[in-house]
């Protein structure tokens, strides 16, 4: 599995701010851009990372695990 680490910031933003729209606002991009980056990250990992709900998005178990790993990388940098 080869993951583009630049996409991890989108996942981290969704996790931290509670959804795609809030993450987009925080990152200064469109919600579509966030969704596209998450979709690419899901293809790279082979796992669904977000579960879309009527009220937004929530992390799947794989999303939680990748978010925790991404936070470790972020702290190390």
C-alpha cells in the first residue's frame, strides 16, 4: 500500500472538525476537494475511511486507525 502523505491532512481535518464541510472551511478549500482527496486516500489504502451519514461523516474503524497513525507522523515531524 502506497499512501500519499499529503492526503492525510484532509483526513485529519475531517476527524478534528467533525465533517467534510468543516474541514473544507478550515483548510480553505471546497468540500468537493476534501471529498476527492478522501476518496483517493480510500483507493490508496483499500479501505473505506469515512461513513457518510445524513448529518455528515464519521470515521470507520480503518479511518480511526489511519487518523491515529497520521497524528503520530504529524507529531514526529
